[in-house]
C-alpha cells in the first residue's frame, strides 16, 4: 500500500489479501490483518525516502514515511527496508532500535520502478534446513543482513543477528565480524561495528584486491545494547546486518542516554502529522475520510502516550521482544 507522506507498506507471507477501502489510510488495520495470518509487516524505501523528501521540500520540515513513527511504538512493525538503489538509510532504523524496538533489516529492488531483481538482497539465516517457512521465520527473528555486493557476518559470543545474548554486567563479550567479496562484486574498503548507533570499532583496506576484512575484539558489557555491522566496498557497494541484542542483567537495550532527544524528535513527527490532519486543504487533497481522520487522531494520542511512557520506564521494562 502507498499513501503520500505516510510511506509504502509491505506485507509478506500472506494467505489472502488484506484490504479495507473504508479505512485504507490506517496502516495498523492492514498490519493487524497481516499478523493475524502469521505474516510480516514493514515499510519500504527507508533507504532513500528521507533524502527524497528533503530534496522535494528543502524549505520546510518534512517527515518521510511518517506512519512508522505511529506504528513502530505500537508494536505493529516487523522490518524496515534500509537498502535500495545503492543507498543505505539508517537514521530512522537506528532511532527505533535505540528506543528499544527490535526491527529486522530488509532490502528491496522496487521492481519495475528501478534496477533489476537481485540488485539488492536480504539474506536470512535459516540454519541447516531450508524451506519457505524457515526463511520467513528467520526474517521475523531478525537473522538477516542486506547487501548489494559484499557478504557480512557479526557474532557476539556466537550469538548471530536477531539473537539475544544475556550476560552479567561487565562481562567481556567477544565480537567477531567478517566481510568478503571479490573486486568484481565489491571488495570491502571500510568495516564498522555499530553499538547504539555509534561506531565502536572499525577496519579499513586500501587495497581493492584484498577480498576480506575482519574485526575480532572483546567488549566490556557495562550496559545492554544492540550491536550490528556495516561495510562499504571500494566500488561503493554496501551491506548492513540486523542487530545482535546484548542484554545485561535482563535490562532493555534501549539507549537511555539519548532517550529524551529520541522521544522529543518522534513527538515532533506526531505534531507534524496532527497539523496535516487539521489542515482541511490537505485532508481534502488526499481524500481522507472523516472517520479516518478521527481514528488517525486517536492513534496519534496512543503513540504519544507510549513515547512518554518510555521516558519513565525503568531499565528492565522491555519495549519489545
């Protein structure tokens, strides 16, 4: 589904279409229908939507794919499409992870609108037995990485993306990252380990004929955190993993330090959406029904309440998973 600034939404592993024309602009209605079938729901184009929105309206604040701000906090979303068209969009993905929500990293080619099938890919770790059901289960669990070239793995004491590693405070955790690809596909140039949105370790190669980069170090687990890896190749190819979740003493991986700023920004997005819904010209031009505007406004308040609740949550209060 696709509605203006709300963004494009994707449903996977469906048994039947989910559609209610009378409530078409309420994405949560569709997401609930998808989940009722055991399917997966998420948003497309986060790889480039923010940049496109800023280019289209450089003089005003525009929030791309703003529906995600409503429904991630309401636990309606499984994945975000962060790689597309040789672009890797991480701002919103990192924000939601830092708010404490588990989200799978996905990718898509947007065929037939651009490129070709397989130009970007999402790999899912199914274990020794492959099947369609195992693949979707792996995606739901977050055992993925996205790439348009190099292969990429990250483990924390053997835990792979999507897994939780439960440890006691100050335990030394071994982090191992590897990326590889021939020059014809995109030999790795920079490899970075990301924790809570920040680079905590990196490696670099100046030789395009060097096909592999590795990082192997120990991390002192002073607090819970999500850990992922990303790579950029000599030819510009990109890759990024979903996170491994390191949980210290059962505490949330939510980024407590940045939480006030993160909640403030998401509240501003909700304010923006509310202003759109109060603008008769916008409502008319986008053909919103009166009942949709009313329901949407209630969802905004629900989301706002949930964001406020994060500010008063204790470290052991989990937001998801």
